[in-house]
C-alpha cells in the first residue's frame, strides 16, 4: 500500500477532501448576494494547506470555479503542492436544479479553468450539496463522457436536501455509467445515516468520528472525511441563512474544527481519493439505487 509520508505505515489509507468554497457560497445564501459578501477563502484554505504541507499529506480539492477566479494564486498552490484536483462545478448550483445541458456547461467551464490555473488535470467531481440524487443521476454519464476518473457525490442515506437511502456505503463502480463512486462515509445512529465529515465533524464528539473511521477500517475499507475552508474560519460573518436548520449546521461549534482536524491527522493516515481508489482495484459494479439484494449485501 502506498504511503503519503514516504515512511512505513501499516495504517489504512483513508480519503481526505476539501470542498473549496467561501463561507457565503452555500445553499441558503443566494448567488446574486455573493458580491455583497466579505471574501474570506484564504482564512481557512491557507491553514488547511499549511497543515497538510507540514505533515506531508495529500488530499483531493473539489474547487468551485468562482473561487478559482477570485483566488487564482491560492488555487495554483494546490496544484504546485501535489494535491489532487477535482471540480465542485462553477456556480455552486445543485445538480438537481440544472438541466443536463446546463450541468455539462458548468462542468466543462470549471474543468477548463481549473486545469489552466493548477496545471493539473481535473480527475474527480463532487456535486454541491451532494446533489447527485435520483433526480440528477444521469449527470454521472456526462462526467464519464468527459473523462472524469471518479465521482464523490452520493450520500447513502436521507437528508433534508440530498441522499439516496440504502445506496452502497463503500466505493463501487456505477453500473449504468462505468464511473467509480466514492460515496460519503456515514454511520447509522438511531436509524439515520450521519456523515463523518462536514457539519457532522463539528456536531458529533470527536470520539464518535474516530470510532466511525475505525469501524470502516475494521471492515477492511477506507473512510472519507470532507471539510470546507470556512469551517476553519470561526470568525467569518454570522448572517441569517434562510432556514433555522441550515444556519445551525453552518455555524455550530466552528471553533472545534482546527484542534479536531489536527488530532485527526495524528490519529489516521490520509491521501487523495484517487490514490485510495487505486488501492482498491477490485471495485464491485453496482447501482446506486438499492434493491433488497443490494441492501442485504
């Protein structure tokens, strides 16, 4: 098994990714308000990059096209330091809110821009808000058509704005399109699948996160942890963000992210999604849509 540190390490390689978006580029802040908001991407992104550089860890960066335009030098650093480049589309629109033509346009625009800035090919995709659902599933075929090597957008559970309940928890090849999928890592609590990264990383105790990753590894499978730059910037503006739940999950316990993340990098071994998938050469071919037989497996 390859390592990210160059030293012998028997721990399983788990996947680390960052959805590169500014604090206001969320589902509850309208796109036409973006120009009125304070830009703060560097506050969290520089910290994250510095932590990885100090520990010689690589990760996957799913970069929003709008952020690449605002911070080309910072985005260039991602490529220069050897990280894996993925797209988070161009405008942070949910895929289920786009036609297939609009999705393809956003995908190609962001891929061209990110390759130009980073000097690296765009190899993966993560949909804003994990918005590959039953309604937007055909977008996976467009990703495969344009040569992406993997997707990481499907949440195997239910959520108020995303998810395909009962879909596979471990990496697989999507049978309809031949595209590898690294699904969001989840753990069941009271019959609900809770994610390991993002807001769950701040809401749940760190001991729960650690136990969840260990449970994946005990199955012989990697876990994936995803975060956002604004989660490392607890001083970003606190504004009303539509619904109470959206506001709560965005701002809850932001001050815990940095110390918990540093502990995470001590406790586990991480690499980019592409490298983790390369360590799993025999991926099963499955559909994201559950059947009784698939759920039993």
